[in-house]
């Protein structure tokens, strides 16, 4: 059974080992994920804490995860479709979980499947108003304490043409949940069309098992030798003294209440750049992700005019195969503090980013709210303002197929939320032979802070730096910190 890296590096030691051999046995002893006995009080998983506190502060709608699918080709069995949504809610407990506050903190309360049913309305619509209506539906906030975190609506454009809009709060779903969710929805729909219940394999563990196991695995914060305490100390020591907040060239000042209404710039790196990135990654003993994070750190540093920047990424939290088909929020943010003033040239910076990334991935379980309380900084300032996430196309939300001959395509929801100042969501693409075909994705930014021209300038700076790294740049870092440089370098073959 796979065990996260942190399980091997920060063991929980509740008593002093008798000798070195016993200590090494404690270090190497894994804590396998398994079915857990139910406790009367189920706390939040660490990955859920940030979303809960954001919702409690009035930002619940910012964390809505929305998808819309157009289904065409033949008459859609709406009764079967609505029954399939109910089946999926029965299968995945987070879709019928409320998160009320208590005197000892927020908890998870899983509703009985016969009670936690949602009203899936079917409304007639037409193409000209569809995007606006979907955006309005998907943008409504959830009351996490009293209602289940999922909504669905069907927009009927014709007898053979409907759009299904699904909205789930991020506290109950992460990016890698989209695949299992849609596969299970298809399976349930086809079964209900045949007037049968879906015959899927039972899940080996559910989200409550994961939550209780995670807390057992991390241990208590009042135990100085627990994994929880060890990871918290790592972050507190690593982040102390950093400049916060970073001062970006905002076009407008913040008005107080954060406005996450956003826009996007689509970015793309073609197959040639993708191939050269892979080559440079192999030569430097790193990964494409680490190269992109290096370029991101350079762009953020140039934009903020700071050589000490903290950026973020996300870890999936699904190292154990038992979690592969689970719908729930397992993804954690991890921070990467990059000191560009401590790297004389690009090879040194790449090496620093590699080491910082590996250390961050080994300490992924400290929630943002807890870390914020532990740092000597103004609590009104965020832990980070810039984030870059990279996934492969086989981990990205998959295309929906297999709906019994129906043609299904994803359509825009019209909702763009930028929870951070600078946010990339990139995907690596590979063809059937495994050859790289490019990297693309949105760059999101809050329209309350930046004009489109400013956002495009930052995206261009990032792309320019990526191409420079890909084509073998080994020179000094200082010349790259000119935020006004916009022209991309001429492509050349990577250095051997």
C-alpha cells in the first residue's frame, strides 16, 4: 500500500525509543488507510478547513465548483438523469454532508441518503440566455451548516437537447474528484434508463474513513513529536520573516471586502517547448512542474519587485490507491518560499526550487487557517497571493462519453472566480504514444485589482521565462527581474 512521503519522514513518537533500532522501526512503520470506527464527532479534514473558514467569513460562493454539460442526439431520459444524481449522492458521502459550527469547532454531519435529496428542476430555456442563467445558478452561495453542498439543474433547449448544470462546494470536492463523479453519474444514468440500480463496486473507504485516518496519522498538536506538530514547525520556521504582502502593480486599490470576480487569459506552450522542457528537466534532475514553478517565481518576483517570494501549488493527497475513486476534498495547498537573491544563476535557482518543492511535498498537511494563526503576520494578509497548479491531461477533468449514444460536451458556466491575485491552472497534454503535445490552461486574475493589459503583461512575462528556461538559459537571474521585458526569446536548440 502506498504511503505518503511525509509518513516516512515525520513519525509520531509518543515515547522515547529504547534504542536506535526501535526508533528506526517506529519511523518505518506505516499507518495504512483503512475503515475506521465511527466517532460521535467527525472533525473537518485538514484540506477542508480553509474552505470552511472562507465560507464563514462570507466568501462561500467563491469556492463553488461548477460544470455544465450539453447532452444531445436523442431524447434524454430526464427521470433517469435525476435518479442518477440521487444515486451518486448516495454513493459519495461528501455530497450529502453539512458542516455546522459547534462549541469545539466545525464538524462533518453526513445526512441520511433518504433525507439528503436535492430538488433538480427542469426549466425550459434557449441558447441566447443559457450562459447568463447558468452563471446565476452556479454563483449562488451554499450555507454549509444547513444544506448539502450540491445543486443540479437541467435546462431544456429541445426534446433532444438539454444542458445539465452541476455545482458542488469545494469543501466536498477537488479537481481529481470530477473524473470519478462523472463516471459514476454515467454508470447510474445508463442503469436507470434500463430501470435498474447501478451495479458499481463498493468503495473500499469513504471520506469519513479518510478524515479519521488522517487525524490519527497526524496526531495531536499538543504532542510536540506528532506529525502535525512537526509539519507546523517546519512551515513556521520556513516562512518567518518573509515579505507579506507582496506589492504587485495593482491598477486599483482593495476596497476592503475581497471581490473574487475574475477574468482569464488563455496561455499555451506548444509541443516544441513542451519537449524542450522535458529535456531540460531530465538534465537538471527536476521535473516540468519545477521548471514552470521556477519561471513563475521569476515572474512574480519581477512583478512584485521582490527577490523573496512565496508562491503556492496544490498536492492531490491521493497517494493511496484506495482513494482513487473517492469524491471529496483531499487536495492541500503547499507553499514554496523562493529566495531569488540566493541564486547566482539559473542552475542554482532550479536546484533551489527542486529542494523547496520536495520539502513542501513532504509537509503537506498543515491547514492554511492554522498556519496563519501560528505566524507573526497580520491575519488580514493572505498566506499567499500567487499560485500555479500543473496536472497531466490524464488527471484533468475527462471528456464525458458513453451516455448510451448521446453526444455530450462541456459548455462554459460563465463563472470565473479569482481567489488569488495571480493564478495559473495548467495542463500537460500527451498523445496516445506518450509524446508531449503542449501545455495550456487559464491564467486567472481578479478584475477588481487588475486591468486586462496588466494581466496579459504578467502572462507574457511568465511565458517568456518558461521559453528561456526551456531553451537552455544558464545565465544570471538579475537580468530576468525586469518586469517590463515582454518579447519572447528566439527559439534555439537546448544545450546538451
